[in-house]
C-alpha cells in the first residue's frame, strides 16, 4: 500500500514539474512553439550575433543574400530557432557554403554546422526553401537545380539532408514542393533562356551569358521585393523633348565570342515571353534581334517606325473584353523579291486604354495616346520567311506582357500572339528559324542599325525597360502565360487588374 502511495506522489510531482516547464508553451503539429518565457527560449535561445538580412557574418565570411536566410529547426526541437544562410569568403566564390548558427550556441562558431563548399560540389539555386523532406523532424535545404543539360534540359527540386552534426552528402528529390516552387518548376519546363532582370544579369536557363554596352546598371539588392526590371537608354518625363544619347544595348551568346549554336538552338525555339515598357518610341526599335547581320538569318521582335497617335476608347466600356482583331495579308510599300514569296500579315492589336499614360492634347482638344505596331519576323539567310505586324499593339510609357508561341511541334507551326494575356492573333502554316548559328545577337539594338541606304530613317536603339525575358523550346499554354503574368505583376508592383 505504501509503495502505491509513494508511486502516486512521484507521478504527481513529475506532472507538476512538467507543467511548470511548459505552461507558457503552445503545442502545435510541428512541436512546441514558445513565447519569450518558454523553456525552449530559456535554454535554446536564438543566437544574438547573427540575424536574418545581415550582410556581414562571422569574419571573414559574408552573407550571400541571393539565397534564403531564415530560422528553421535543425536540432529537432519543434522550434524554429536555428538560423541557416549561405556564406562566402570575399573573392573566393568556391568557398560558398550553407551554414547554420544553432540556437543555444552563443559564444561558439556559427559555422560549425555546415554543408560542403561550392568547390567541394555544392550546387546552389536561387529558387530555394527549407522543408523537412524526409520527415525526420529536421528541416532540410531545398532548391531548384538543373539536372540534365541540352538538348533535353530538365529541372527538379533537390534537398540537402540535415544530419546530427552537419548537412549530409546525400540529397533527396522533393516530389511535392510547396506551391510557389511548383509554379517555378513549371516555368522552367522547356526553358532555353531566362533572364529575369530583377536583381542580377544571369541566364537562369544556364545556356548563355551577356555583355553590356554603355553604362547599363541593374539594382542588385536581392532584399528588395519589387523591381523595375533592367533599364536601357532610360528617358525620364522631363527629357521627352531632348532625350539623352542612346548608346546602351545587350549582347548575348554561349561562348566568349557571344555566338549561338549548340545550347540555344534557334531552330528548336517555340515561344518567347517578356515584359516590356517603352519610355519613348524610337525608329524601328528592336526588343531583340538575333542574326548574322542585316537581313541575314534574323529572328526579331520590335516596333514599326516611331509609333502612332491613336484616340483612346472608353476604358470602362471595354474592360474585360477581348480585342476585336482583324488580320489581313498586306505588303510593304517597297516590295522586295522575297515579299512575293512569303506571307506578310497585319493584325489589329488590343484596344487602347487611357490609363497610366500621359495624354497628348491635339489641336481639336481631343486627348490621344501614343501606340506602336509590333513586328515579328523570321529570315532564312537573306530571305524573309514570315512577317507579322500587330497594329497599335503597345502603348508608350506602359508595361505590357508579350508572348509569341507556337501551338504545335511541326516544322510549319501555328503561331499565336498574346498581349497582356489576350490572344490577339493566330497565324497558321508559320515558320521557324532555319539556322542555329548566329553571331550578332542583340537585346535593345537592331542588326539594321548601320545598314547602308537608310539615311535619316535608320533603325534606332530601344529606350525603356525589360523584365522576365524567356525563350522556350516548347509551346507556352495559355494557363502558363496567365500564371507568368500574375508572377510578374507582383514583382513589378502592377496591382491593377489591367495594369
């Protein structure tokens, strides 16, 4: 009997002790989440010497804020108090590694719990996150990485496994990543070139690199959630009558000579997608122009002339309505031999909307907006195979999302053109680029810029901004186009439904 009483007393005392220890804690499915008075905060406090968003780290290391630094649970406490981040020694990119400052370890090195370095084989990815992928109660480090190169590039989400004392050499494929990562994996599917132009100048497709002409800069601070894209030959409102000189453009390529041939196979190119904003319309400005000179193997998208002055329609009346598009065969004013051999199409663009623009007041007092025709051409050697003109497609000083995509994988595919998510033109029996090898590949410059015989009507440099510039080897379905626009609107801070 005495033994029973003693047992009851011991159990009661144990319950009282446990209650006092955890009375301020809140139990959740992920473990104990504590407040400032909890047991976990008292015995496993977050380190005071390292905090999220800090550039300088444990000397001589610095934080690389292009990758996520956040509190996670490495010690299986059920409490996210371990700060993990990517650090690197300045001037030594191969030293980059993932390291965690564990809760409750003040006064010791915050680099003891770490992964292997980049020089040792660590592969990092900008699209990263933390997740307990193997359900062992430790958060693992995951990111999207390229797992197979051209011509069958593929991308997957792989996780570096957290162990007892360090990250393990083994990795696990995350087949059910969070929704934002699933969206990005969808964007990567079939990608050949992807310049986001948010806070870097990298090709996320890992097939090309670029060179800048002129003093082009991009804000490289990854902590900023919004972006203005990359600005080329920027013109401010007070410079419209007397703009500064235009000497900026971008060249891209695969090798040191900036040529394209193997990785970015133009003959396999099935879709383009990008955001563009013209500060002002300059003569025949090109958004991009890849080729071997003027009228030789070109594939380009740009505007016609210097734009048009168009009377705006009532925005409310036309809100949500698709453009009334009429497309007809036309021919340029000056016929060239190839014009008789190839189809040349003109197509009315989306209806003008008098929103986010500076109205021009005409002599009769009626306000108008500046819009431009959009051109898409494909050449085979010195013969133009296809020309599509979208009339009044884009508006000056306004962001537009533009997509050109095929709808099949044939050699004479159907092309569809979307502007701001609206399909405005379908062209059957189209053409593809006929060569992969091109040497003069520009963003913001025309291959015709220095062509003879143009006089005062020569092609001029693009003036404006670009963002989220993509090229795919597969068609873009309409659902991906719309999701791409939603993703871009968030980063460009375009909150209006018709931006």
